[in-house]
């Protein structure tokens, strides 16, 4: 494995990535390389907001932690550095204590990350991101596909759950007591 130090200036660190201008493009850092992505279309943003709102409505009154959206960066690997931006994430107060949210990237990983598939996404890249998030310590990664209104639930070393319609989406290991119908995530 080549480390960032061995590879020279061609690889970007998280600190360097954090100080770069965004140039009005969405970006992730993948193994030291800056990867640009298209801005999502309105339906993608709507579904992100729906899922974040459903989670927030459960999490906030119970004081369980915080729900983040807008591709907030998750450090998934060091040397070479990688940072991914799930569409929605949940951090318990056990991982990110209550109080003001720092203006720096967290070393902590969310317990739950949600990716919404865009029409131009390549499934192999989506699944690569899922694997990277799980390997980094995210407990559950969901992939919501608006085209067929399904959600895949990924956990390390467990079979993928495929949910749709009136199937119940639950996370007993992360958010005990939480439940919603899959169709609620796609109420358009």
C-alpha cells in the first residue's frame, strides 16, 4: 500500500481538502483524490429532507443525538485519506456529545448513514461507498432508490435487507423503538 507521504503531493490530505474552495461542486475525497459529483436534482434533495425529517422527529425529542444532512463529511480512511458525504447521517450523543457542533470534521463515525441513489449514479460506486462507510465503523448504511422506491439496509457481515412499500424500516441496534414504512421516505 502506498502512503500519502510516499506518493508525494499528488494525494490530498483531509486537512488540505478541508481548506480547498468547493468551486460550487460537490466533492468527496477518495484515497487522496478529489472526486467531483454532479449536484443532485430536486427529487433527490426532497427525499433527503424526508428521511432526515423522519429521523429528526424521532431523535430530537428523545435527546438521542443529532441528524445531519447535506453530505456532511465522514472520515473513512487515513493515509491515503478518504472522506465521504452520506446524504443523511445520525450520530448518537455517545459518539458526538451534546453541545455546540464543531466546525471541523469529526473523527467519530455516524451510527447510521443514508445514501439516496441519483439517476446518474453507478451502482458499483454506490456499493463501494457503502462498503467504505461500513469498514470505517458506520453501523448501518441504507441505500434509498427513488426509481423503484426501495431501501437496502447494509450492516457489516450480515445479508442485505431489501425493503419496499409497507415494509417497516427499523434500526433496533442504533435507534431502538424507531420505525417507519419505507413508502414514507418517498412521499412525493
